[in-house]
């Protein structure tokens, strides 16, 4: 009698990131028994039906849904159909989210799943590139977005706090200097120290007064330099490194996110190449 086909289950870990653990996995049947974490477990179902028992009920997450498991809540996991399920998950220390929220209560989503678009986008941003670790500014930016999205999805009231215009303006000047002379990674704690604020307060101040985060502001300044260099004909890899990106793929990911097209196509359009349109 033929034996049962071998299971195809697998799991891989993302690059090490302070305060975060990131994984991607596939399971055909039972994935894991009842257990609990002292972290948030937040992820996205990529394919199939991700089923689990949570707070006394059986839950199901479909492709595109977000799973949010609160710290210390028992849960298990298994495939909801014979096709199995694939997912990515982020394990984040509650203290990091608490710091980002500036004193608000920890968000709690009793359902364990969500279709909230803002929350899904924040989770996918932190899980997009498992092979690469986000730099310090990008990691804090992602955590701030995740904390705000969790708070909104959970209906937790925000804690209003006055902003510090002087600190935000000084941070912008320092980021402009960093973009002009990209010799070392920008660390949010160092930036906050120079401005006389703690890192999360400075991040909130910057968003309040400039409508974006320190990380996005610096990234856009670097992308401006990339475009300047591409217009004059520099190779993509050289333009990326000169502007302060880790490599060409790192720059390309941010370029597409900011402008909606690849650097190579943008250069052809800017030069009036075959992708350009005449009106």
C-alpha cells in the first residue's frame, strides 16, 4: 500500500532586526498546537485559509487578511482547506508599540483578524523584504505606522500631546545635511539626542509639522539625488550608492514606492525615450 505523501511544510526566518522577529511559512495541515507569546503576533495570509482558535472561537484568515494576536492570548494554527496556507508573521515586543503610542493603551483586536486597509499596508511594509533588515530610521518608521494603524483599527483613542517645532525643524536641517553627505546611516536615537527629544516624541513632532516621518523625508531627499544623477547619465548602482542607499535593489524598492515606476523606466521617460508620450 502506498504511503502517505510527505508533507511540504517549511518555515524561514527574516534577517535579524532589533525588537522584531519575522518569518514566512507554509503548512498543509496542523501547523502548531495551543501556545502563547509575550509579543504581538501580527501577519498577513498570503494564500489559502489560515485557521486558528483564539479567545474561545475558531477564526479564519483569507489571502489579503491581517492576523493580529495580542500578547499572552492562547492560540493554535492549522490549514483551513486541503490546499494548505502560506503566511508571513511579525513578532513585535509590546514595549516598542507602547513607546510609539506615547502612553496610549495597547491596542486590542478581539476578532484576531482584520481587513483594515491601513493596518494591512503597515504590516506588509515591515514584512516586505525578509532577506534584508531595515535600517534604524526605516524600522522606527514602520513601527510608528504599525502602532498608529493598530490603534485606529482597535478604536483606541489617541493621546494628544503638544509638538516641539524647534526640535522638528532642527531634525529636518540635520536630515538635509545627512542627505547631502551620506557617509553613515542615520540613527533616530542620535537624531533625537541632538534635538533634545526622545526618539518617539521627535518622530511624532516631525510628522505633525512636516506631514511625513523622518525616514520618508530622508528617503525622498536621497531619491532626489538619484534622479539628478540619472538625468546626467550615471549608472543605477553608482547613483544608488552615491545617494546613500545600501545598494541598487534597496534604492529601486524605495524609488518604485515613491514614484510608481522603476528607476530605469523613469530615466527613459525623462530622456524622452520609447516610454515617453507626446501630447
